[in-house]
C-alpha cells in the first residue's frame, strides 16, 4: 500500500516537473523557429526593394511580417528570462499572448505566401525584372517556418489549458 502511494506520488511529481518545463521548452522552440523564419525572409525582402519589384510588394506587408515575427521573438525571450528568474506568469496572460501570436503568425505566413505567388506570376514572363529563384525559395521557406511557429503557439495554448486542468 505504501509503495502504491509512493509510486503515485512520484508520478504526480514527474507530471508537475514536466508541466513546469514544457512552457519553457515551447518558448525556446518558438524562438528558434522565429530566428529561422526571420533569417529566411530578410534577404528576399531586401532584394525585392533593390530590383524594383515595389509594384508587386508593398512595404506594409514587410512591416506586418517583421513586426509579427520579431515582436514575438522579443516577447518570448522576455517570457523565458522571467521564467528563469523565477517569476510566475499568469496562465491567462500566457494563453492570450500565445493565441494572438498564433493568429498573427498565420497572418504573416499568409502574407508571405500571397506575395510569393504575386511575385512568381511575372517570373514566367520575361517582360519584367524578377528576383532570383534562390530568394523566392528562401521566401516561401520563411513562410513554412512561420506556419510551423503558429502551430507551436496553438499547441502551447492547448498544453497550458490541459496542464492547468490536470493540476487542479
């Protein structure tokens, strides 16, 4: 009987340890994905401005992409620093930031895909200047990482809700 209670206590202790470390791991994964996405999107966006594809790409779109990815890169870094310093972040705040982050990453990824298809249209008719295939591949790869990051944000929301219900 005592062994059962001890095993159950160890199992609950492991679940609590995982519940404490999982948000930190999710935030680290979100930061890594954001760094990959920003790294893949920067050069294509700069080249679009240099080779006069301004008529196909608006600066507003670049601003939305940069603000979303870089903004949540900073926010997640601050959350990790707070967690390492021992501060507790309320679950509602984490859910709010993660759900809005997931939605904004879907919007940013959609903007990247939309602009990729819009710029790719004149790619086949040689009447206009067009970017290199490498930049176009980097651009769409940035969208893939942005969508994966959105999925991680929503997975984090699910995990936060699930872990708060299992602890209660």
